């Protein structure tokens, strides 16, 4: 499993293929993808360990669908690295770690919430006294249908009202680190962050093991120059 490398949006973590995104930035400004330049995301920053394909996708499926719990330890180590990479931005001394919840029916089916296992495994690796996993902060009130194949807009509709904050006193005026297995379009993370912020969280960070990269960005590499970008455009 390879860690993502290259140039990424400093907010949502999407790969940025254009080398121009990194030039001519005014002092200290971080590069942003087209979407994050247009709409200010509700979370402070989202980061992932690797691309959601190949061996990493298989590992996540082993955990979620084959219910091989030890896979959570391997994935948790990757997640720990992601949390460490976000750490310089943390404004609070201690953070509340909140796994994205599953609907009670799914937890019953699977026997566990995989995001909760991942959060615990990562925090065990980090051994930080400043990270407090509180799984009961968020509740999934709506059992959403699978997001696969839905457009961004349909995903937003599907997610509306899916989460509620069960313990607002735990997060009021606190920074929250949201943990999930995969960041796809960011709809789930954005909806969780929205309700957390509305319930009083001062900031929401997002750490996932994997993320899907937009197809057109998958083969382009930042910094490889104009020629490659043009040849990619010509092939498209
Ligand atoms: Zn972005």
C-alpha cells in the first residue's frame, strides 16, 4: 500500500493535477482545488493515507465485509500517520475523536462500527494523552442507502438529516477529529462536520484511511511539468 504523494488540495485532499495551482501563490497560501476555491468547506482540512484501490481497498473490504477485525490494526497504523500529518494545524491542546457512526441496524449486522475500530487502533498507536475517542457523540438517525453511483447532489440529498449530535456538551467549543474509512466525495464528512459545528464544535478535522481520486487526476503527477499535462489533455 502506497501513501499518496504529489500535490493535493490543502483543504479536501483531492489531488491537483495542474502544476500551475502551485505557482504564483501569495505568501504562505496553500493550494486549493477548484471546488474548495469556490465553496468554503465546513471542515478545516481532510487528509487520507492512500488511494481507494488495489490492496488498500481489499484491506478495507476485509474489515467491513469479511469482518476480519485484525485488519483494523493495519489500517489504524496508516490512520495514525494521517492524524500526525494533520496535527500541526490543531489549535487545541486536546481533541475529541469522533468516528463516523453507522446506523444501529448496520452495527447489529456487522457486529461493530469499522470507523470506531479504526479510530481506537490509530489512537493506540499514537499513545497521545490529547486524543479522546468518544464514539457516542454522533448518532446515525437515518439508515442511508448506498452512495455508490449517486451524483454529488444526490449524495447530499441522501445524507441530509442522517446524523444528529447525541452529546453536544462533549464537543462544545472543542476541536473535533472525525474519522472514517474512505473519503469519497466528502458528502458524509461535510454533513457530519456541519452538524458538529452547529452543535458548537469550534473546528472539525477529517482523517480517513483512503480516498477516491478523480479519474482525470489519477495518472497526472504534479511537478512533472507542462508537457505531460498537455499530452494527457491530448489523449483525453
Ligand atoms: Zn479541495
